[in-house]
């Protein structure tokens, strides 16, 4: 199965993408993760990406598309993939269409996550990451650490990413409205779009997602751990 997961920042795309991909035994491909890897390695691409991400802007299309094209060419995507964070605009959607045509592949579904902007700001601005392990994530309101600023799991320092600050979040939402929202309409016109509400618990949203792609709520039980 080949899926695009789309929605504004803070809609829970990353969380749901990991769970959906694991449930379907397909590859989770996140452009955000790919760029952060390059940032950590201090590559030229990473420096370019960091400048744009910190300003709440999109990484240039040619860079993003090239990274995705290379990733989709790897053998582990033959069973399927879930794209998280791509395409972000119509130019990228058109580039993806060309990549899929060249590979004789087609999309099965575009899953849209719907959430209010106020919820987005609260979700993102309250997020805190562990410096020692980015997979250790807390939230000042929803899942606060036992000791403020300290990771419960490893004792590492918790910090707020630059692109999680409220001013940057609001810039990212402006970018989403102008750049990415038209992609939703693009896939809707092709009959590929299915939209679900992104509010509620992680498991509730996962159930909705699985229903939307025809997997059924009962099948989600094994992914709750």
C-alpha cells in the first residue's frame, strides 16, 4: 500500500505515520527525519534545511524532491510506503506524480488530518525533546516530566526546538495555508483524499485512520502497545 499522510503541523502526522506504517508493514518515510539527520551530520543539505526550517519556511523543492526520489528507489519500499511531510506543495505533488509514473506505481490513498489552528499551537509550543534521545518526547500540558526540564527516561535535558516556538509555529501555519492546503484540494479532485479528525487520543485517531483505509478498528488493537 502506498499512502500520503497530510495535514498541518501539529496534527499528529509523525505519531500516526509510525503506527500506520508498522501496522501495514510498509516503510515510514519522513522528510523531516531525513533533514534532521543531515542537520546532525552538518552536511551542506543539513545547513540549507536548518536555515529554512528555523525560519518556518519550506526547504527548496528540488532538494526535497531529490531526497524523496532517492529514498523511494531503495528496495525496502517495494512492499509499500507511507509519506509523512511530502508533498508540501503542488510542485512537489507534480514531481511525485512523475516519480511514480517512472516507477510504474500509483498512490492508494491520501489521508488528511483535520485539526484547528488553536489546537496546533498548543500542541507544538508545549512540546519538549530530550537532548540525549529525541524519541523521548514530553509536553508541558499533556505529558509533563516528573521534574521540569529533565527527561524521566534517561535524565537528559529537555529543550524546546527552535521551530516549536509559538511565533515560528504561526509562521508554519501561514506557510501551510498558502503552500500545502492546495495539495489537499489537488488530491481531493483526483478522488484520492480521505479526511479524518485529528483530535482525541492517539489510539482514537489511529482507529479512524485504519477505518479510512479499509483496515478496520479491530485490527488496530495490536498496535496500542
